[in-house]
């Protein structure tokens, strides 16, 4: 009687289980690498900012030469050496998750882009740019996981990008819950069983790396501020509306410079435009007594804990300096600067609500403005609550985020990251339609076809 060539079922199941275990081990290793990259970026950011402040100690007027020069050089590097590294990189990751061709995808997330992102972003911080490192960590994390994805099944590629981006946020802020929520709310805007497992596993691995290197810390330090139920709650809708309007207007302008009429000028003279933006940042810095340069982390922390007095114009000038940095086309993120802007705007409201602690106003302002810019209300209130370890403010933070999100959409109907991701998707769609437009991979090879007028 002929024997069957079919494998014994138990052996087949064992092999499948072993492959699954190996794949998950690979993903966890990727998460550890993402956490290490996030810690490296954190370690480099502070010295980079210190270099600029040392220069300002010689003369505050140095910014008018140094900042435009660095902006121009960073724009040149982002254009010639590291295409598709401009902005925060979150739009690139979103676009990559929607592309099916591996070559197109690698033009947006690769180890070369990740390395360029870190190098050029640190140069920007050394030149006084008002940018953050947390957003760029998303593209760096996605790029690292994409590299690990070469040994993973094809169906896992998008999940790996989502997991890498989420792990980047989690490790950068030491906020694992916010990383998971961000991966679902912004990057994927959906919750699939397989994707969620990858995200959680990668966030755990990145979080372990952060704990091992930095220890258990709160990004802005623990706070115990509360907002007692009563008249003080009037600040909730006021903060929500103000932050939503300001954040929505900011996003509307950035999107306009990336996809609208001003793009013609920024595309023809990208280096000159970046230098002009750098000069405007220097003006904002000079007017603010040198407080609006860099990530804004130290300034936001001082407002939250009421340990320093900043100019009343800090919030507005930080907003402007971040706007000019964002539309310049140099690599850099929005999260940390937006939190600093929100803290400043919240502190300004202390004049009207003197019975409310400045720390509580700062937290509400941070959530309101961050939500207004990125339109991810859940991520915004979770990230602020986690980074301050303040659970007493959860309910007012939730309400503020909801109001800010609704208000922001009245000004800017589309999420800034989703809108900017179309810059990287449209050429691929046009090429598929047969009009000869370049795909993202060809854009990477031909920098002249890229847009460097804006980014977030």
C-alpha cells in the first residue's frame, strides 16, 4: 500500500509554532534596538542644544548668523544627502504603511534615512531650531523595524512599521500607553489583532531598554496638581477652544506651505527659504530672551513646576519659532515644541484664573495645543498624564482634549500628518495612473522632485 507524503500533523504544527516564536523574537529584538536609538537621540539632543547656548553666551546676536546658516545647511543635507528625511517623519511612516511596493516603501523608511534624520536633526538643534526629537524617533523606529522586516513574512511589513513608530514614541517620552495609543490612533487609525500584538510587544521591548538605561522616570517629573470641581472648571472649555484654534491654525499654515501656493517658491529656492526661516527663528529667539530655541523641554518643565519665570510672550513666540522651523524643510518634530507652546499659553491664562495653580493650567494648555496640532485627542491626554504621573487631572485633560479636537477641525479639517503624507503618496498614485510622475523611490533618487517647503 503506498505511503502518504503528507507531513505528520504534529510536526507541522511544531514547525509553525517555532517559526512564529522566531518571528516574534525578531520583533522584540527590533524593539530593543528602537529603544536604544531613542535613548541615543535623547543623549545627543542636550549637548546639541548646549552648543548653541554656549555660542549665545558670547553674544546674543550670533543667532542671526548661526541659525540661518545652519538652517540652510540642514536643508541642503536633507535635500541632497538624505532625501525624505525632512520634517518629523511621521507623514513618511503613514505613507509607507499605505504603499505596497517594497522599493517605494524603502524610499521613506530605511536605515540611511534614519541615520540622516538623527545627524541633521542634531545639527538643527545646534543651530537653535525649535524642533523636537520625539516625532523623528517615529521614523527612526519604523526604519529599524523595516530593516528587521526583511526576515519576516510579507504580511507583517505594515505591522512592523506601526510597531516601530509606536515604540519610538513610547521610548522617547517613557510613556508606553501613549505609544500604543499613538500607533492605533494616528499611524494605523484601526485596531487589528495581529497589528496590536506587534505594537504591544515592540513597545514592551523599547520600554525595557528605556528603563534599563534611564530608569523609571517621568518626562516632566511627577506633579500633584488638581482642578477642583467648581468655577475653576471654566478654564477647561477656554483652554480647549484657545488651544484648538491656535493648533489648528498652525497645522493649516504648515499644510499650506507643503501642498499649497507657497510651495512654488519653496521648491525653487529651498535653501534660501530655509535660511529665511532660520533668520525668523533668530528674531523670535532674540525677542524672547533666548527662551524659544531648541525642544522647549526645560522651559515647559519649569512652567509645570513653577520653578522659573518666563516672558509672557513665550507661548506665542515659541509657536512662531516652531512654525518657521517646521516650514523650513529641515528634519525635526512637533511634539516637544507643541507641549512647550501649550504650557506657555496655559500659563498666560493664570492672569484670569489666579486661583488655579500654574501647573494645572500648563497641563491643560499642553493637552489643548498638542491636540489642536496633531488632532489625536486620546494620545494627547494620555501622553501628558503619563509624562507627569498625574492621574487626578485625567478627567479635565480628557474634556480639554475633546473640545480642542473639535475646535481644531473647524480650522483644519484634516490631520496634519495625514495631509502631509499625501505629499509622498500622490506621486505614486499618479505614476500608477500613467502620467509619468515619480514614485517615492524615484523621488529619493531625484531630490529636485521633492517638496521641502514644509514638514511636521
